[in-house]
C-alpha cells in the first residue's frame, strides 16, 4: 500500500495495489475510486485534500492484532511468534 500527498495538486492518493486501472468512479465530488478489470478497488483519490483532511501531510499507521518480532523486525500476527 502506498499513500501519496501531492501539495502542488492538493491531491491525496491511496494505492492499495499496483495494477492497471480499468475504471474510475467519482463517488462524491472530489472523491474518486479506481478499480481493476475484476471490479476490485485498487486506489482512492481525494481532490482538494487540504480542505477535506485535517492534516494531509501527516499520517498515523496502526497494525491492530499484530506485533513486531524483535529479531526479524517483520510484523507477524499475535500468537504466531516463536
């Protein structure tokens, strides 16, 4: 997953999967959903992001139900740590 904020265009894009976009749908003014050829959501674009999002240049990312293994630094589901 990739999150991109473009200050020049004031656009926030969240890419869930890097695949070709087959269709786009403006769900509401300035909110665009991108779909692959199977109809799965692959990206979300928010126009005029600074007007719609409190702090478009900051992001907090949380993994719920995961913890980081101390040796490998790779997130693994809780209960699967050796």
